C-alpha cells in the first residue's frame, strides 16, 4: 500500500483514492491467481506424466532409489491437489477441509450444484407470459427491483404524530456513547467479530483480506458504500421474480463500518424496544416467542378461553422500510443526531446493480429498504416497526387469563407478528391501525398471506376477518414450528427420519475415506442439528430419538460396534468421540427452560403464562416454588418454600399419616402459610391442628419438630425477624441455588407445560412426589456446560444471567460396562480427519457416585 499512499495527492477525495487502491489490489490478486493457477496446472500435468513413467520404470527395475523418487513425486502432486481444492472449498462454503471432507471431486460437484441453483432460466412477466431470453429476463428483474426500491413515502405529520409521539427514549448515558468518533480498535473489534469466507462485494476484497492486512490498511479505512445485489431463490414458483430474494453483497469495508455502528446501537435497543419484540435485542431469543405461543394455545384450549391469533404477513418487510420515516422515527426515540447521520451515510445516494446469472445488469437507484447482510438492518427494521406494535398494544384488548397480571396483546420476532384478539372489536381496531400505519410508513400487511387461528369456545361465532382471511381451528406454523392440536404438532416430526436418512445417504459414498472425527462432525452438525429448534420447545414422539440415535451410531461404526456405545458420547479428551447423545441434549434443553424461567430476565414475556399453568398443579397455587433448593438467605424465597411435592421441607411419610392430604386440602402448602398458623417459631401446634382439621395434636407436634430440624439456624432467625415485623420480603431476590438429584428423580415428558398439567397432577410439570429432572446416565450432557470434579462427584452447573445457578449432580456410572479391564482400544482409523494413521480410543475406568 505504500506505493498507493504516495498517490494520495493525485486524488481530490479520499474515497476516490481508496476505491482506486482497491481496484489495483483486485487486479493484482487476479493476475497473481491466474499465474498461480497456470503454474499449478502445468505442474500437475508434468507430475502426472513423470509419475506414470516412474511407475513403469519401477515395475521393470525395482530400484529403491526409483521408489523414493516416486514417493516424492506423489507427495508433491498431493500437495498441489490440496492447493487446487481450496478454491472449490471457498466457493462451496466449506470452512475447513480438515474438519469436513477429503480433497475429491465431491467439492467440485458441490460447487457446480450451488452455481446451478442460482441460474434463472425463465421468469414470468407482469402479465404472466414466460420470458426465456436472457435480455428479457434481465430487463424484467431490473424493472421489478427498481419498482420495489422506489419510495412511496408521503409525509403526513398528523398520522406521524399519532404513531410516534411519546415513544420510549434512549437514556442520556447510553446516547452519549452512540456518536463518539470511530477508532481503529473499534473497527478492528468489528472486523474480528465477522465470519470469514463470506462472499465479497463488487470490489472483490473479502473479510479475510482485511484480517490479513489490517496492520497495513486499518488506519486508511474510513467509509465505503459500494454494493451489489445477488439473488437467491425463495420457496415457490421460481418463474415469479417475487420468489427470488435479494441479498445485498456489500463490500467488506462497508460491513466493518456497519458492524461497528451496530455494536453501538445494540446497547440502546433494550431501552426503546418493548419486551414482546425479540429480534435483535440482546438477551432475547426466538425460542421465547415459541414458548409464549405454545403455552397460550395450551392454556386457552384447556380452559376454553376464547382467543384469536392473527399472524400478520408483512409484504416485503425489510425492502419496504422508508428511509425518511426511519430517520424521523429514530429522532423520536431520542437517538443522537450524530449516530443517525452516520447511519444515513450508509443509505445516501445508493445505486445498485443485479448480479444476474453470473453477469451484472444496469444500475438502478435505491430509495428505501434495509439491506440483508448489513449488521444494522435487523435493528433498523425493529425500530421502524415499533410504533405500530406500540399502537397495537395500547388499543387491542388481547388475552386475559384468570389470575394473570395484565393482558397479552402480541408476540413479535422481526416481521413475524402474532396479535391476540378477543372479539370483533379487536379485529376492527387492528385493521384500522395497520391501514393507518401503511399510510404513514408505506409498510403493508398482506392479508392474503396472513393466518388466523381461533382457540377456545366462541359461542357467538368467530369474528369477521379483513382481506378475505379465514379462521383455522387446528393450529398454525410459527417461526418454523407447528403449534396447536396434537395432529398439528405431529407435523414437526413427520419427515425427520426421512431427512436424517437423506443426509446420511449423501455422505455414505465418501464415508470410507472419513475419519471418526469427520463422521462425528457430520452427525453433530448436519444430522442432529435438524432436531434442535423443535426439541427446544416440543417433546418428540416416543421412540423417535432412539431411532435417530441408532442411525447416527450405525453411520459412525458402519454397523460394526468396536466399543460400548456410551464411550462415543464422551469428549475426545476423555477417550470418547464427542458424538451428541440426543436424550442428554433434550435434558439439557429442559434444564435451560427451567433456568430461564427461574433466573431469566424479570420481564420474560412467557413467564406469567407459565406461572398460570404451574399454579394449577395439584391446585397448590405454586409456580417457581415447585422447584426445591437447599438453603437460602432470601426471606422471600424461604417463605415460598413448599411443604409438599418432595422438597426439603416435605416431611410427609408413614410417620406422619394423613398430613399431606390435609396440607393440600386446606391449602397450607408453603412455609409462609404454615408460619401464619404456627407462629414464627413454629410452635403453635393447636392452631395448626385447627387450621388443618387434624385431631391429633401429637401428629402436628411431630411434624413441626421435623420442619424445624430441616431449617438452618439462619433461616429460623429470618422467620423470627419476619414475625416481629423487622424484616421485609424482596420479590426481586434471585432464585436460590437449585439442586436436582438424579438418583431419585424422573423426567416428566410434559415439562413443557402441557395442558394436561392443568387437568392432572400426575402429568404435571413437577409431580407430587418427585420434583427433579432426570438426566440420562451419560457423562456429558453438552460440551458447553462447565464440569468441575469435586472428589469423586461430578457437578454440572448451568449459570443463569443472574447470580443464581442450577447445580446438578452429574451421573457418571460405569460408562464402559465391562470394559474396565481394557484401558484403550486401538482401531485402524485416522487421528485426524483424513489419514490412515491409527486412532486410539481411551476408555476411562468406572467412577463411583457419592
């Protein structure tokens, strides 16, 4: 770059110098690549000829020196083939050859397949006529996207005030950091957070170039706004240009700048975006949306509560964001003018071209839309949509459940918005709100592609929907998951086995060349990953996980099992192969659900619905207190500690006959309720006997003695202070440390808050006798969960966002089952991914549980 820096004075603007330098670098790289490719091709041809001649010579002479020369030539040829395959790997989006496959024609075939899928052979004109000529196809595509990105914004100050007055404000402290000057360290941090081997923009310089030469170009990098649009197919008729999704291939220097600004903006999002919008806000997850909708459907169905769910389809959501409306909305949120100005730079005077069947079309102007591929786009879209969501929350009644604090109006993940409606009035109000918002922002709801689901008892009939939309009664598909009745939820698993077979079949022919490590990566990353999104919120059918697990193990071993299956699930550093054990991963997902319920954010959107379900378990009126903890310094949680359900204060046994039934019948199920009758010192047996309707004073005295024995001295002191009015409860206290004892617990398949939990305690989230979560006796649940060995007891700690944690004794057991006498097993496989070296499987000795 030194020769380029010397020419700075030849340019009137820094951007011109920067763009010229990138062109020169691209030309240099292209010429270098061409020369290297020619050299490699000629060298491969020469080596192949020499190897053939040497092989013929060795067959006739058998000279040792000739054999050594042949070996050297073959090694050189292999190295050149490895170099050649790297280009195919990049174009095939395979990140690391050492982790996925072997140099072969497979990658070249994969590259051709990817290229073929992006070729547009024909399109339909606006009149429905098929266009097959390349010139006609290009003209149709350019006309469509020129129209799509043409602004329809018409300023309407009255409507703008109606939707954007009184918006939440960015705190001054956070706002002050948003427009600070950019720095090289900030840009470098943004660069390092970006993925490698991604498609470059029109300048041809990818992220890897900047990572490699940052020390040289970092100080010179300021701003760039070159962009190019490529087309990827969506689902549907690919002759319809509407079903080709525009993806913006942005130059890497632009991406670095947008990533740096996105990092700043992300810190302010939670202050202005309501908790019902989960998209692009730190600490929020798509799974939260699914949990909410799933539980609302379960509770409404079981209670007969009438509720209508309207899933709104936003037509070309990201592409219809009007820049003028976006900038005004950000101002109303109180964002610093400096930050808005920096973002405007990225969207000012944009011209784009279509990369179409390998060529470029004529440029066109872009007046609206946020770009897919830009780190800012998700947050900008969420900001532009928030005024609509606020207006809906303020005017639609939504869903109100018995014992529920507040109402539920909507759930949103980007443009996937579900609105809960109560009656025809809610429908009419929603229709008016969306129509007005379309006038002020140009956003548009496509009622023809929206969905409506009616749940519960609608005695007077279902409301009339706009746009010809009709009600469904069985369920709907939301964020990739089918939710609703049993038949609808079963659709989530209909084709899982077929998909697994298809994935495995694609790799079957190359499997003999793959090492154990390569096979595990295929199974974990391509096969098991098909299940995670669904398993995070739904239970699979009985036997499905065992069937898929069996197929995974058979693929790994070629149906010849060399060691006990349990060894495969151990980490490599412990002698296993790191293969995912599906049942253990499901247990981990359930633990994460409990962890988020107990220790997640205070405004967790689905917690209140889950609490409604939990409080109906055995009609105890308990929610979080159903889970047991050891000891606590929190008066709030101490008073909520249950006296039943197998907790540490559950003294119900053969020594206290009839106590459990009396506690549940008279709803004295927490320490707070017991203390209210027995006094803070738990001594008034007569009052407790009268409250429970139990005649035996001796039984109550014995029970009070047992309860006091299980309380620590500190906890007894807290009760005394509370009884004297000298200590107050704090509902914001973190949930205490939770211990789940596997040796005596079982995993209820309806831990997911099924509706049956409302009807039957036997099917509740937490049973009346056992309240823990059983983890399959496999040593490792998930390689991201911290393990710490204390003596000979293994502990798994799943840390929440708060200071509390879930501490779970990790069942080890004899994982080698008869193999303890053999400490290792040597198999003729690769220690890496592709080689012919021997691979050693270390079998650890059995570990005793405390």
